[in-house]
């Protein structure tokens, strides 16, 4: 009885792979294309991470934030 109920409700509760949200694949930013300011901030964040110190990051545009995260990936500070 219990197994029949589970099988009957499976389509309702279990996420189906056919209905999954399509993901957008973005190209990675090459190291030469990273702007100077986010690259410097990446070095500051990496240095503070090694020293276990907090870092305050100022407001940035989405592009600058993406460049900052990419510079941290390249320096292998945060993967």
C-alpha cells in the first residue's frame, strides 16, 4: 500500500530532467582582459585571506565584480 502511494506521487514530487532550467554557459575572461582595478582588489583580497583578515569590498558593477572573481581564480586564492 505504501509503495503504491510513493510510486503514484513520484511524478509530482521528483524533479524531471526534461523540465530542468537551461543553463547559460559563459566564456571565461582571459587574464589579459581583466581591468586593472579589479586585479588590484584581487591581490588585496588574496593577501587578507592569507592573513585571515576581513576585507571590505566597495560597490562595483557586475563586470568589475566578475573581473574580481576571475582574478581571484587566476591567483588561486579562492577557487
